[in-house]
C-alpha cells in the first residue's frame, strides 16, 4: 500500500467511476483496476462494488476514504510548506473559478469595483454552470475554486460559508400574485414547479420538506425558468438577486415563502490539492467582494454567516 494507491482509491470513490478516475489520473483503466484489486487484497476487505450505474463504496471503503482524505491532505500540506524557501515578491498564476448561474453577478461586481486590481499578476478563468457540474469540475481539478450553494456534499471538498441567502417563489406577474404577501410551501408545490435536474440543492430541499411529490418541469437554464414562470407554466424557486432584471421589468414577481427557504453560499475548494498562492489570494478577494455586496445592500435578502 502506498500513497499512489490511496490517492487513486480516493478519486475512484469520489467520482464513483473507474473510467473518470483513470482519465483524470492519466492512467489506463486496467492499471487502475489492478491497483484497487491489490489494495483490497492487502487490506483483506472489499472496498468498491461495480454496478450497472457506476461504483458503490462499501462501509469499509467509506471508513478508508475518510482516513485517506485526512492523510493525503496532511501530506500535501507538508509538501507545499517545504517546497519553496522564499516567497515570490508578486503573486502570479491562473486561477479557475466556477460560478453557478445565480451568482454570476459576484464576478461582475468584482471586476466593476476594481477589486480584481488587488491581484494584478493573477489571471482568472471563469466558468459558469449549475451546481452539479461545478462540483464535478472542482473534484476533477478542472477549476481551483467555486462558489456553491447548500451543505458540504463531498469529503474532498472544503468550504467557507460566507452568507445565507433567502429563496423566493418566482411567479407569473398576475394581479393575484402581485398582491401576495407570501405563499406557503404546500400551496406552492400544489402547482407545477420549475426546477433544475437532479442533483441540485433545491431538489434536496423539496425532497426533505415537501409533503407530497410536486409536478416538476426540469430546466437547467435560469432564462428559460423565468420565461416559463412569466408564461404561467409554473413557479421557480430562486434567490431574488438572480432574477432582479426580470422582476424590475414586470415579467415575474418574487413572492416570499412562509417556510423561509434559504441556502448557504460558500467558497469551496478541493482538500486534496493545496491552493496556490494565486488561488488563496483570489479566494480572499472574492470573499471580500461578497461581504462588501451584503454590507452595501447590493445582495438582497442575504445575511453574513
């Protein structure tokens, strides 16, 4: 058993796919499978089961995954701490940042407020997508940082919760809906809901709190969500700030939900790869911009954690 085997095991267990792990680690799938077989033989237990839908991690595998994550994180910290005896006079590098669609305004404001000038040697590579895709990019190493919603869902991802944001029912701008002070969750789910495909934090909220299975229209585009809500095809559940322009234009209304649905907004990164100085600086600047937006009243219905 060596660090290479343990690192391989962690990637297979988190990605739940031999194919994806082999591609990320740049090794052949037979070689990866052999590493996992030898690891199971040495430990004398079954760690992974292959199924038609991917990889299932056994209880022993989950226990090993937790210990491997801590071990590899400490190993990477030691390597980084002793890899260089001198700090660079100026932080440089390229940093990949994943932004979910509702949070795109964060980076827009960061540039507009000249806060990015605090890191002149850093080039940002920004990618936008829904949370499930951003999770995969972060785990695979395609990006360094991400702004994500909801609870921590992977052991290899660390997060810093910056704020909590309230969610609203985004509904057609009828006279009835304009007059609403609030809507209850049971009433909301009694009608069609416009939601992203699984997995998504909003779907998890509905599974936990809905008294019955609502009728769903699955859409992975906020523009299309707003368009469907405007046409009266259903209601979306989104933060107010992500649809401000449509609300101001009178296309839809944001109605408070009586049960007060909200989600954590966090800056996340993989704990298997040490953050570069450029990534650390970028994380600090993004955090400061998020705090600035909330304190300045430019992030509606958000409170600092």
